[in-house]
C-alpha cells in the first residue's frame, strides 16, 4: 500500500549530518565573501550553517584542489585528521594564498582543527588521528599543539573579546594548545577559562568552540570584525525550527499517519 507521496521542499534549513551542500545561493553583490575549504577529513561543518544562511554573507565551500578565489574572510574548519588536511592544503598552495589574503587585508578564522593549523606545529605522539609524528603549522600564530588521548568534551558559555558579545558552543577536541598567542584570547568562558587567540593586528582569530555563529549577538560581532558595517539581526535557531515545523506539517498533510503509526506499533 502507498503511505503517501512527499513533495520536494525547497529552502529547508536543516542540519546535514554527513554531506556538505555546495549549491550556490544568490546574495547581494556587496555580501561578505567567505570561503571554507571542504577538507578531506572536515568535521563539524554545520558550524557555518548560520553564517551561510545570513542574508549579508555569501559563503562558498571549496573542493580539495580547487583554487581559492579572493575573499573577505577565510575560515579553516575542524578536521578529523588535522595533520593530513594541513598537508592537503599546503599541497594545494594554501600557504601562499593565506599570506596573500592577509597581506591585502583579509580576515582569517580558524575553528578547532583550523585553529591548530594556524599555530607553529601540531604533534600527535600517540598516532591518534594518523601515524605518530609532528607537522609544521602555517605559523601565523605563536603557539603549538599536542594531541592527547583524553578528549575535551564540554558545553560552554562565555563572552567574545569582540564587542563583549554573548557566545555559547561546545568543545570536542584532543589537542592541547600552549604559547604566547593564547595570552590574547578570543573567548572568556564563564567557567573561568579562556579560549582561542586574536593576532596583534586583529586580522586572525581562532577558537576551539563549535557553534560560535549560532547566537545572534556573537554572529553580529564576528561579522563586524570581518568587515560588515551594520550586521542585520539574524536568528538561525528560529529559522531551523521553522524548517522543522514545515517538514512536520508536510508529513502530516501528505502521509497516511494513522497507518504509519499502526505499523510502528507492531514493531
């Protein structure tokens, strides 16, 4: 028996577990140009869903080996194999691209594994992500990272050093970073710790926190830092809830729910 025929729903804003949606969206010509390399071992790419949906942002994911275009903001995302993905970026010319990007006044953000790439070195003595060893980072911030067997797992709240904006997110990383650059942190956490770094010239920031664009106040502060003079108020969480409600309403309208529920009751 046919239980229903569901229509295709355009414009749903739902988190993607595994796939990266690389379809382009039409944004105003003056929108902030953001590029994110789709690393071979990228993780937590939903960090940028709120940014991609923002009406003043044009975000583009770049496939491995794809030549990076001019941008206002470059984001290095998280990775399940930071040293391997660092090698991939270096082989694709990203070291020179980032230096040129910064020389022309562009902004650079590293998130979790992306933060680790910005430092001087990444050490994995236990072979937690790949073969044991040490890799040279991009050297744009003065700190080093060593991967430890025990992962840092916690939900956090705090305030950005940018505009003192509220921020919330979560940590999930094996790396422990130490060095002079961390003396000027990006985030002051409510538990008394600090996180991340801001370069002396303010062009480069990095953090271990995932979900940093979810809070409207934090998103606005980060957009101002990146070059948007007047960021529009944008609540991605509400947009996500609207999509979930729309999907639920569609299922209710087009499915024979009494029969579906009866089948589920037999399981």
